[in-house]
C-alpha cells in the first residue's frame, strides 16, 4: 500500500490529532503510511507518530498545563516550556517509518520550504521541529545551515502539496476547518479521506490551553476519528474500490465545499504576511 498522511497546524487544537492518530493506529499499520506532510504542531504530532512514539507527544501536550491552570498560546510560545517538551520527542536512535515533509517559512529566501526530515542530518531534526512552531513576534527564527526558518503554517497550513508528486492509493488528511475542501483537482481530491474537527469554540480552543480541555480534545479526536475510519475501512484499509466510493459519497453529501489550490493559497498568504510585517521588525 502507498498511503499518505497530512496533519495541519492548529495551535492548541493540535491535541485532537493525538487522539486521531491513536485511532488511526487501530486501523492502518504504521508501515503502510509511506508519506507524511505536516505544518506547525502537526509536525510535532506527526513526528511522534512516524517514530512510533505517539505516547511522547501525548505526554508533551499534557505537560503544557498544570492540573488547575489555563495558559494562553502567547504565554506558551514565549516560554521555554514548549522547546523543552520538543526535546522529549527526539532521540538519535529513532527511525522514521515514512518520508516526512515539514512545512517551513524560509525568511532568508522568502519561500515556503517542505523539508523532508528523512533526508536531513539527524542532528538537525530537533532544530527543524523547533522551527515548525516558531512564531514571529513570540520567537526568534531558528537558523539551520545559515537559513532562518519560522512556522510554515502561516503560509500553508494544510500542506497537501508535497504529496501531489507521489502516486498514492489515498491520503488521510486531519485538519480543523469546518469546510470540506476540494484539494487541487477532482482526481487528487477523490483520494483524500478528510477528518475535520470544527467547533463553535474553535478560536478559544486555538489560543487557550488547559489540562481538562487537552484531555477532552484527545478523547474527542480518538472517538471521532474512530467513527470515520470504521466507516471508511469497514471492508479493510486495502479495499480501494470501496474506500473511493465512500470518499466520493462523503464529498457529495458535504454541505460546505470549497476549492483549495496550493498555488493560490501560497500567493494569498505570502501577500498577507508581507503586508502585516512590512512595518514591523521580525527578529531573525
């Protein structure tokens, strides 16, 4: 099998992905996931998953807040807590099960880079993980080989693009909009299993951390992903004809459909980024 996985950014909402990835492990063997592409906190979650160490990411999320406190995302980003937790995700002995594309904003060359962590020096992986959640204003950029990087989610938050060039049986895409996107083109989109987590309190969930909310999101992520995957894989994860039929049905019955072409998204978001920071100094 040739299966892809896409994990979007979502700040505090990234805890949903932990539950969803735990659910995915019950349906699809890790070795069948050949390509992963992720942005922001999705990089941290995805890296733990790809190294068969999802428990470390769950621990990272649960350690962000103490038992009875709430924290804003700005406080987490400014503190050293997140960076320290990232160290717990990496070990030189780890082996990745798949090609792993990390979405990064390259400030030096003003590009969006999709770094394949399977191809970089192992000693650089912790820095790429740190760069994936480095936000302008709150953090300094992370320099690797004289290039300055920030979180790539500001430009491409659902990085399906690196997987376009691979001949995949299907892609599992976990993101947080309430829109059922049509990604790139009809053929490509009809190979994408979409697992979304829309919520009335999505903004609050994005910026406020609490232990209870993180526990709830992990549990909800597990339950919802299990429900979706149980339907799609009811005839097995390798029954492609059945899976394509279910994907097609889900797309046809979705209330909100919106075409999402990566090239258009990149141009729009680069323009927004440039306008926002032209008059504001970015610490590099």
